[in-house]
C-alpha cells in the first residue's frame, strides 16, 4: 500500500516535512538524501526478505512522528545527528512498512521505485512550502500543525499499544439472560 494512504505513514511524513522545512534549505540539502537512502534500504529489505514485513514498524513510525511533531511545535533546534536519526528512522520505517507487491521482481522494483519517488516528492513539497513561509503568523501555524501531529501520533500510538480487550467468545455474550420486564 502506498504510504500516503496509511495513516501512520502519512502522519510521519507530514511531521518530517514540517521538521525539515522549519529548519530551512540547509536541512533540505542535508536530510533528503538520507531519507531516500533509508527508504531504499527499507523497500529492498521488504521486497527481498518477507519476514521483515512482520516487524512492528507502525510503533516506531508513530514515536518518530510524535518526536518530530513535538520539536516542530516547540520550534526546538535539534542537533544535526538527531535530525538525521529521525529522518532515517522514518525513511526506514516507511520502506519496511510498504512492501512492494507483484508477481515478478521487475514489477516489485517498479512499485518500490514509485513509492520512493512519491515519498521523496511529498516530503520535499511539504518542506519547501514550510521553508518559504516568512510571516510570523504562518510560522505559528506550522507550529500548531506540529502540535496536532504530535497529538494524532500519540493518540494512534496509544490505541495501537493499548487495545481494548475483545469479548472472549460468542457463548459468553449469549449466556447472559435477557433482562426481565
């Protein structure tokens, strides 16, 4: 499935785009290449080694998205190595979570290339749009969006980790006698 259709992937990509764009053109030059490399590694691993698809990448993506959203909301300057780590984590997580489907290796490669191009284009578009904002009110809206992404990521993370218990069986539901009138 394409990453822009998966909620955890979309939140992570949007948070990463905001983070990179908030840091300016220098961050775009430094972080887009590691994003593409981590994405390529993740896509290759998912295509060539199917057991990797069972890894819980959603939790790592949501945690990275929450971190990126918090940094954007607070307008903090992370050290460059932490920015790169967040970028690589999101790129690798999206690559691992977007296995290429297809009958042949060529069709899987074409699908993986499309996913990689789409992800890189999406992050570049968001980052370029954010970097172009000059007015203080527009920059404040970026921070508000970062706080909303933090809230979304934490909510989905909490729901994915702490799922409510399902009924044990249909028999227990039928065993309860109907209320008398």
